[in-house]
C-alpha cells in the first residue's frame, strides 16, 4: 500500500497557483474560503469518498487548536498535516487562530503544495527506508559518488554499496539512475513543468 502511493506513474494534473485559505468558526463551520482552498477541499473530500459537504479528516484535525486554547498543549503548537491527494499531489495543511476586530475567534487553514524537503520524510517512510538509507538516498539525488557519500556519512564505500543494494530492492529499481528518475519524476518534475526554479542547493524556491 505504501509503495503504491509512490509508484503511480500517471502524470499529475496542473494545480491552482498560490496557497488556499479556509476560514472556520470555532465549531468548524465554514465562514469563507478562496477558490484555491475550495479546489483542495474537493480533492480531499473525493479522496475520502465522504459527504461532499463535510470537512475532510485532514482539515478537521485543526480541532487541535482547541486543545491549545484550553492549555492542554503548548502555546506554540501549530497543527500541520502532510498528505497525498487523490490526484497524486503532496499537500501541506496548517492552521492558526484568527482574531477579528470584534474579538471573535476564527480558525484559518492554509493549503499549500508541499516542497520536496517537506516530502522527503514521507518518501522514506513510504519505501520503509531506514534513517541511514534515507541519508544515502538524499546523497544519490544530489549526484554524489560513492566516495563522496562515504566521506559525508563517515562510512566505508562497501557500506555505501550495501545500503544502495537495500535501497534498490525496497524501491524496486536496479540503479542509481533509476532511483533518481523514480523520485524525480514523481516529486520534482511536476514543479519544473509549472515553472518553479531551483536554488543553488537543488531545492525548489
């Protein structure tokens, strides 16, 4: 099941530009939303096969804000959810309190496409990679040689090769090139197609 989430080779559809904003009352009823937020709400609701008028589970998780208000969790607590939508996009949701001029409290939920750095832990988890295998994978994605990886991680070249063998088996690829293509195609390429530039470290701006 976890691999199936990442091995889907269907091209990703274009998504709305910019973040979406959803405003909820304290009882989680909808007060207002942007067009982008409405788009993602429909995506999430269809993925859950739930009542189209009900808030998706990921959005209902903002109820954690009430625990913050009651003092049962730390005041700096900010509910955040990363998930994959029905269409295959990785989405980041987070929420915070919004206070209006009449002192009425509302909840703001932000919808954003997740950046590769935010997705990386989910990729590693989906393929059941160990922490060290995840580190080796990230080095491979940067184009590092076996010697460079060994030096960076303070392990021998033979150990690097052992990790690569385990990674290839878990991801179901046969080479570094295939590993890079598998992750690049699913996570980075859609952003390139939409014109998103990379910074000097190879991250999306």
